[in-house]
């Protein structure tokens, strides 16, 4: 017969929201029967449908469907014609439901005082699942509390708890609705199989007896926990091209594996399965003895193998292990042959043939052993692992002439082994043969080739380093060049002092216009001509430039100006100069200084006095008739009413006309004795001078042109 074991109204059906999808699957333990039975539904509203195969009710209600419809689920037994029914009242509402505010992951932390007598389960634990979980040992009392702010809603909230499949809580778990706590005592280990997991659901709803929002978590009953402190098992190092056999039975092989937070013992690992499918061409694994064996190719670098590890507490970890190739512990796999004399002492040190680039650990972590061929050589040869030396006394009259000693180095840290062979010759003929065979393989030994390659790498590395440094230095030097702010740019103008600005005429007015000289644009000392303003602002006269680009600017009006002017005249208007190299500029400065020193001699000491030249003949008495009217010249006494000068006999004073005479009150920067021009000074005759004496022998005067 069919009976109701778990009524639908006790299973907390979800609240249906208008215009939201509604779905609910009731518990498979709702009905019980000795035989198979089928489900059917009745009194369903128009918006709701039922799937008997999955025991699921689904649909989307509208505004007209608001209310509390009652539905009936019936279970029928086809063999006995028996049936049983269970009804439930649904809730259809337009109001929004509660929302989750604090997830369970944020509450299952060590600092939460609401967790008592429980252990947190980490992500790398064998007990970790898809949901947050807590571990509780058997026969332990516990308490698991949740924050009141786990859910938030505008209305009152009602809480309830069920198992994840909708069934009631186990009898050893009690839920307090008001305190939001799960309390109880875990079962005895004899009554369950560890680890035992119970999946629970905390429900919250705005209507009592229903579910609107929920969170899931697990309670795992287990006395121990297997976990990993690292991402994988320790890397297994092997030597490329060398056969190896490695049994994983030491504590170091399972480093990082923890049992209750402590390093696991290899005896606690009951099963270790390593998948060698990716390296099956050369790698073999025996799960019974936990042994890896094989010979990696010479070009092998690394490989990752999946590992499944099961412990004695019935917990399984999924991880992986890496196999990596490392250089040999020896510098060569074939050592240079040695010659041993019969009846003499024999000593060989293996230290020079050790490789220092493998990084296998300290010497004490490496175990070196020796094997002999033939085996009887081990009776008189002895290898000392502490000194890494082979020694002994060679017997006399041996039946063989050659001994092969194979050295094997095993690192307990990296689990890698390396091999090398030492040929020992007992006769000169065998020694020469071994040497010939050694050279025939390549001339140089492997150790010699390694040393040669190391030297070449260091040499070329140093050379390339110097070249790279030189290139970088040249690039940085080129990129770091900046314009000379003392010559160009606004900073050059701001660098002048007030005296220098007045000297070069920066900011003064020339002929009614404010002057601002152009700054050099072609470099130091270049000059394409010094230009001076004339009486008309539109006219400019040029001189050949010999000195610096900038020149002093007139600050007063000129009375006269010559058409040909000395290059040293300070009167000028600076133009935009050209560009020349600094060395060329300094050369021109020095040349100009020599020219100036040749033309003008400074008085080093003593007072400066004006130099008055001797009087020169201007005209004779024979040309008085053609002389112009007397010209009164200040400082020269003329007693002849007809004058002393004639136009025909007027002689120039080195190219200086009478128009160059200036009144004592006039000032000229051009012909002034204090100016820096090449024009000669015209002395003025004092009034107290006596008249000239008559000339008896009149020379032929040169007429002025």
C-alpha cells in the first residue's frame, strides 16, 4: 500500500511571485510503498504545470493569479491499485521577497564567535566540496550560528531549516528559529562511515511555512582531514639520457601533504596512482611498490603527471607531480682514462669531475657510490664517499688489462641520479687504446669542451657588454644635448645685466624706435656686417665685420657719418648674425686683437695727453687771387684781409676735407679724437701763436683734387 511519509505542507514550498518563474520539486520521500508508484496532480491553476518524472511544479503567475491556490499530489500503486494523496497551499504575491546580504563563506571564518567545536575546511582539503563546509569529529557537541543580517527584507522574516533534498533534518541536528543556530551532537563513528557529509539549507521567507530565499552548507563528520599545503607534490628530478629507478616511500616524497595540519607519514598513504600516459614511451610506474622507472631522452626537459592519493582515513586528494630533467652531477659521462701499474698504489680523486652548475644541494645531501667491472676489482679498490676518492693497491699478474669503474651520484633533495665511467688501464697498450677511443669521439673531452664554451661565452659577453654600453652612452649623449641658453632663446636676453643692456642698446630707442637686437642664430662670433643707422631710418650702411656679433648702439644723434667706416667703430645696428664654430670665432677675436694692437698703442702709465701734429702747408701766396673769401676758423689768426687759403691750393689732410672741422662746441663720435675710428685728429691752432714767417723758397704745392 502507498502511504504519506512526509506531507507536502511540511516541505516549505517556495512563494510564487507575479511575473516571476515558479518552480518546486517536492521530496522523493513524500510517499512510501513496497512497489513502484506513479504521481499525478489535481486542482492545478491555469498558470501551473506538473512534470511527474521529476516531481516538479512550474509556471509564471500573473496579476489575476494572486492568492492561495490549493493543489493535490497523488501517488498510485499500479499493482495493488492503492493510492495516497497530499495537499499543499501555495502563496502567490506581488511583493518582493527577501535578499541574501551576508554569504555563508563570509561567516565561516576563524574569528566568528558563533562557530563552536567545528573545524574550517580549506579549498585544498580532501573534504572540500562545491558548498561551504565545516568538519566536526564524531561524538562532538557543536553549535553553528548565523548572523541575523544574513537576509534582508522590508517585512518580517521567518526562518526554517531542511536538508538539501527537502527532507527533515537528521535527528542529531536541532535548529533554533529565533537564535538562527544549529546545535547537536555528532553520531558515534560505528554508526556511520567516515567521512559522513550532511547537506543543509537555511530558509528565509516573508510568509511562515514557506521559503523565499535560502543558503546551503555542509557538515562533514570526520575525525581527520587530509590536505595539501602546496599546489602539487615535490618535483622529481631525473638526468636526461640516464636510466633511473625511484621509489616514493620517504617523507620528502610527500612534502606538503598534511594530516590534521601536520606532515603526513608515508605509511598513511594507502594508495598512490600516477598517470604516466603523457610519457608512456619511456616512463613506467608500479602502483604496488610506488616506483617510477625509465630512461628520459636526451632532449627531455619536463613533464606533469596527474596523481590520485588516498589516505588511511578514507580521504582522497587529486593533485599532480612534475618530472624535470637536470644536468648531470658529473662534468662528463666518460672520464679520461688513467694508467695503473701492477703492484703499485693507485689513487684517483673524483672532486675535479663534479659539476658545480646542477644545484643539487650540499655535498652532504648527495650520495656517491662506485660499481666495478669486473666485480672482483672491488676487492682491492675502495671508494671513500666522504673524500670522493678511489684508492687501492693493484695486484700483480691480473688476468685482465682493463677495469671500468662506474660512479653513481644520488641527490636526496632532488631525487636525481647521475652516472659517469672511469676507464682504468693496467697496461700501456690498453691505455693508448682508451686514449685513442676518447679522442676519436670528438678530440676534446666533454669537460674540456664545457670549459672552452664557458670561456668563449664570457669573452663575447664582455665584448658585447662594452659595445652595448658605448652605444647607450652615445645615444644618451645625443639625446641630452640642449641649446645654449647663453646664446639663444629668451634666457640669453634675461641674462644681460643693466650695464650690458645699455651697452648693447637692448630696450633703448634709436631714431624714435625701441630697439631690441636680434640674438645670435648662427653661433659664436659670426658677423656678416655691422650696420649703423643713418639720418634716414630707411638707409643702412655696411662694414665688413671683424669682431663679435653684438655692437654698441648709439644713444645720441650723429652729426656726420662717413661713407666708409672702420670695422672697429662702435656705431652700428646689430643684424641677425650668421653661424660659425666657437674655435673659428675665437680665432677671429685673436686676429682682431692683433690688428687693434698694431693700430693703437695704449699708454700703460702716465697721464693721457692729446697728441698735436706739426702744421702742414695748405696754400702759397701765388694763389691768393683765386682763393675764396676768408673763412674765419676759430683759433687761427688771419691778418690778410684776402685770406690765406685758396681753393686750388687747398690740400687735404690725409683725405679729411675742411667740412670735417667742427666748432669747439660741437661733438662728433666720428672724428672726435676720443672715438675708436682710424681718422686723424685735426689740431686747432691757438690764438696766441705768432703768424707764419715768410717762405723764401716756395715749393711746388700739390693742388687738392
